[in-house]
C-alpha cells in the first residue's frame, strides 16, 4: 500500500510500470482505491481535490502519453461519474496561488470533463447510477438536485479558451441527446416501469427533470426543445402509421415508447421551466407547421397527466396561455383543443368534447376580459388580436342552448363590441365586427350580422392580416417623424396624418390637399366664366366641327339631346346665392351644384367674401352631405365641402377662424363635424405655410441710352421673338394731319397655335410675361398662428353639453393635439413659434393628456412635443436660458423626462418608437443650443463684453446619455 501523497511528492520514485496496465477502480466507504498491477493508491475523499491539483500542476507534464491515457485518465473515466463531477467541476474556478499552476489545473479539468461526460457519455451513466441500488435514499433527492446543478453550471465556469464542446449550446445539446436516449426502447430495461406512476421514487427520471430544469433556467430551452420535438413527433407519427384506426389515448398509454414522454413533465418540479418549455414547444411546433392532430397528441403525451393533477398547469393553459400570452393562431387552436375542448380535433376544424362545463367557464372568462374597456385601452394590439381570436374560436363551438346557460356572456359581448366600434384603430373595429358576426350566427345562423362591408367570406381571418412584428426594429432619425405617420385614419378623414403610425375609426380614405393656386395680382377674373370652363371649352370646339351632311351620309340619324338642358341649369355667380342654396336641405340638386362651384368662387376672392365668409363657413359645417348626395358619391360631396372650407381659411382667415373656433366646442355639432373642423384647420395651416406668389423679375436697364445704334431713335426696337419680321410704317388715311407714325410687323405663331378663321382679341400684356415672372413661396401662416391655436386650446378640459374630450370624445382630443402640432411645424423658426411653444407645452404636460388612458391621445401628444422641438430655433432656446426664462427650459425638460417614462413603461409599441424619436430630437436641439451658448460666450470674451449673467443657472437642458447640463 503506497499513500498517494508520498508517491506524488518525490518525483524520483518510479510511480508506474510500463504498459500494459490493468487498472481497477472501486469506491469503498469514504476512500478511493486504484489498483495498477500491484500498486495500490488509496486516497481519502477529502484529500482527492487537493491531490488532483498537485498532480495536474506539478506532475502531469512529466507523464508519458500512454501513462496519462491508461492510468491517469482511466482513473476518472471508470469511476462513478457522480463523484468525479463533484471533484472536478469546483476546480474550474480555482483561485491563483504560489504553489499551484491555475491554468494547468483548469485545462486538465476541462479535458477530463470532455472525456468523461461527453466522449464517454458520462451524463447517461449518471442517470443510470441514480437508478441503481443505494444504501440509503434519505439524502438522495438533494444529491440528485446538487449533481444536476453542478452539471448545468459547467459552461458558465469554463474559461474563455475552453474547448468549444463546453460552450453552452454544444454542451447542453450533447447532454440533452444523452438523456433523451432513455426514451428509446433499448434503454427502458434499466427503468422500473412501475415507478413511472410515482416519479418521486424514480431517481433516474428525477435527475432528467432536474437537469432539464437547469438548462431552461440558463436560457437554452430552444436547444432542449430542438432535440425533444423531432423525437416525440417521430414517435407519434410511427404510432399513427401503425394503427389502422385513428390514434387514441389507449394506444399511446399502452406503447412502451410513450412511458418516458408521459412522465417527463412530471419529473420537472420547476414551474418556471415547465412554462418556458411549453411556450417554446408551441412556437417550434408552429414553425415546423405541424398538423392540428399531431400537435394535439404531442401536448397530450407531455401534459395530460400533469394537467389532471396539478392546478398550476391547468391555470397555465386555461388562463395565462389564453389571455396574457400571445401565440400564433394555430397555437391558440391547439391550446383550446387540448385544455378547453378536451377531445381529439377534427382535421378541418375544432371539435368539442363532453366536458361542457369547463368549456363554458373558459368562454365566460375570456369574454369578461375581452369586454373590459381598460383592456381595449391599455393592451397591445397583438394581445387584443389574440384574445379576440380566442373569443371567436370559442363562440364558433357554442350553441344557442349553451349560450342561454352562461351568465352575462351576451351582455359582455355587446359591451365589448360597442366599445371597440368607438376606437380610432381600424383593426380594433374589425375585431368588433368579426366577433359580432360569429355571435349573430350563434343566435340565428340564417341571419348573420355584417358590421363591416368588406367582410363577405364565411371564414374569418382571426389574424386580421397581421403577423407578429419583430422586436428591436431600428428607429429612424428626426426626419422619420414626418415619413412614417400617414397610415392613421379616422372616420372619413385622416386622424393623425404625417408623423404618427396609428389608425383611426370610420371609413379609411386619404385626402389630398388641393394644389395651391398661384396668385396673380394683375389677373381679372369673371366668376361666372371661371366656374363654367367646360361650357367655354365646348364653344371652342365649335370651330372644328363640320357639316354633318357633307361628312357623312347618315345625316338622318338622331342627334344626342341629352345635354340640351345645359343652358337651363342655374349658374351661381354670387356667394350669397351659394349660401342660400346650401341652406335648402330639401333641394338636393341645388346643394350639389352649390358645392360644385363654391371652391372656385371663394378662391376668386370677390369683394363680398369678407362679409359672407362667416355665414358660408357655418352653413358648410352644418350641411349634411351624406343625406343629400346621391348614393355612392357621398365622399365626393364631402371632399368638395372640405376643399371649400380650406379655401375660406386661406382667403379669409380671420372671419373663418372665428366661426370655426366657436363651432368646435358648440353643443350643436357632432363628433364627425368636430373632426372635419380640425381637418380643415390642419389643411388650411399647411396651405398657408406653402402659399406661392408671383413676382416680376428685376431687370436692370441702363439709365442713359447709347447713340451707337444704327436704327433711328423713333423706330420701335427690334427686340422680339425669333422669326419676327421688319417694322413697316402704316399710313393714316382717315385724317389730313398725321401727328403720329404707326408701325407694324408680322410675328411668328406660338408653339402649338392654330390659326382659325375667327376674330381673336389680344391681351395688352406681353406674350412673354410669364417668362419674366418667377414664383416665390411665402409662409403666411405665422401671422395667423395664434388665431389657429389659442382659441382651440382654451376649454379642452371642460365638460359641456355634448362635449367631453378627456373621456368619451378622446378621438377629437387626439385630433386637436395633432392639429396644434402641425401648426407648430408650419410656424417653425418664426418668432410666433417661440411665443406659442410655452402654452402648448403647458397643455401637453397636464396629467389628463400626457397620461391619458388611450394610446391614441398619447401618440398625438408625442407628435406635438416633437413638433415643438422641431419648431424652436436653438438661438431662441439659448437666449431664454441666458435671460432666465425658466418656462421654456422647464417645458423642454418635461419633454425629456416624459419621453423617457414612455419608453420605460408604455405598453404601446408605437408610443415607444415615437418617444425614442422625441428623445433624439431633444438631444439634437440641446446640442445646437449648447453650441449657440458657447458661441455667445466666445464672442463676449473676444469683445471684452460682460459675460453671460448668472440667470443661466435657473434653467437647464440635459443632453441624453451625458452628464452635461446647459
């Protein structure tokens, strides 16, 4: 007997003979014994780890390769893997010391772990060791848990340059493959079949469950399921193909290969691991496009027993997976089929089992959650789609008798449908119409209720045409604020137009602004002829007509007299007549003709416009175009009315705004009229900001003419278009005394001009007048910015008769905030924007707006705050800080802190992206303001001027991601 410590201390002692060796390994009590051809090493277990470090750091390099392989390595390979792992793994985190080479110890440990656990399937051997006989089972459960924890921690403890097989992905994959080999029929003889029904006594399966739990806890559940799904799917398909009839539960339970899968989830005691495995299982089955029948039997194999005996698993399927998680719709069908309907699915649709009580309770719970207004307001759209699909699929399986047995289901469905029909989001309204259609079929299958005209198919798309979005989409820069906000639409108008990505209620349509008219101050317009260009065009066409008797032999064919009443139509040439015609609600033709000519008459700017503008605005707002217009052309009449109102705002802003602001909060108008007023104000502001005017080009002329010209001074100039003839003197024959000389010359025809045999009147203006003119864009809006914004901002938080913007009419509130943001953009970089930014920020910072329960209002608020950041000039912000104006600095600081709060806590994805854009704009503005301050400081120092006053300390602007304050 040679003690290992004395043998390893003296390197001159010959430790091992030449090979071949005959090693034997045995555990006896607390000692480890190694017999090698007459040499016997006996090491106390408490000293094993210390002796291992000494050998690895001092002696292992001296061993020949054969000795290390046949003596040293085999010492660990042939031992109990459970003991070897407990000795080796702690050595991976060895701290440095003077007498031990830490790198050598760690490298040797990693090599031995790869050799014993992976190459020699040591994990599978551990499972077999726990399934063997033990002297005592008192502490075996804690030992199983500890060993599983040690095995799962190996990738975390391995150093960076460890073998790739010890990386998390590859190591857990190999461990999973070894443990899943227990499911094969060849390895089932080691397991006591009776113990499957009492997993507490089956230590092998308990070790498998503990190991899988640790793998899930370390975020490698996808690696685990990527090995489980192919095996269990192959098993289900093999049983299905070998069975002549349809696959049933008795076939699965009687199969020897099913026993491992039936008890696997029971062996996993960690509820978090069970939930993560369940989620990943559903996602991967959906990715593999597994059929409904196969998916049902996979869920049944894994979760059938625990679903019956564990309340937590039942709650996970019937509550968490149906309401609070979001899966693809195919996964939702599998969950309903397994946990609610509890029967084998039909290949083409869901099927209902005999346990109707569970089904009705689940439907009642789903509908109760779905119908709450708070759920519609706060839940993400993806979750609302998922729960709506659950409600719809459940209602498709319900009969009229079962509906009568439930409590409050009908009331909840009606409540949920009504609150969704009021939403500005088109998808949310589509959810309401889909559920209403399914519900109407339950009550009366022969009379389905269609709330959406576009829904004509019998089968409903419960995904509503949307797929689950990918997370982490890159945010655009500040310019993206104006590009991505054109998808939101409300009723018949765009709700948030340019800058917001959200939808709105009503009909989805886009409105185009009428092209801005070029204003020519010298142009004389006849209002009657202006409105009837088509009639004059027909007169011009008379010149090219020919005699029908000459051109054709069919002169006896009847003429088309359908337009003979064109001259009998009433022509509106005065705005007073237009107002009178619009007030006659019983004359639909008169209203239609008045709307047809009203915009052109208004843009002609007659003298009477200023006096009738208020009456015309009020009449246009109150006229009911949808009631008077012909069926199918209601939208055309609405467009004409809206374009006329925009024209009134542009040509006569003061009078028109006074009337619109009074009507905005009037109890005599409805929500659609308020939305139209805000649309008109938005489009009017944009057109005023982009008005085009004509100015003559400045042509420099010599003050003193030169006398070097060969032409006589009294002759006209030869300047003219190319191809013009020479001037000829025309003699006057009507008078005896000719005090003036008249000259004329031939001019070439203009391009495309056709000479006709009729008298033409020439304008006094030159034909080249347009060439000598230039168009200029002139922003006329800042002058009227206060008239647009301040009256609309007053009283938004007051509840009046028929007006409740903060609660019921939140769509109007969101549109109002959006209009104010557009006004700030139209007045950008003007002094008016600086004056109006403070009151607007005060309005936005009110708790009723910035923390509104509707995401629609919060999106509008973020858009308006971003517009404020875009409209303020950095020099003005710097001046406000220098002068101690804390209103602007406080408002901008509120924008930053509130945007950060939205990114951290808001559940709406669009609010998050818009808040990130707002933070980017704030950072850019703060940077520009800081540069302006630095420039002012350097200028004052260079000119020996008194520096910036101490008032600067009263206001601060924080640049995100830095500690700099200005």
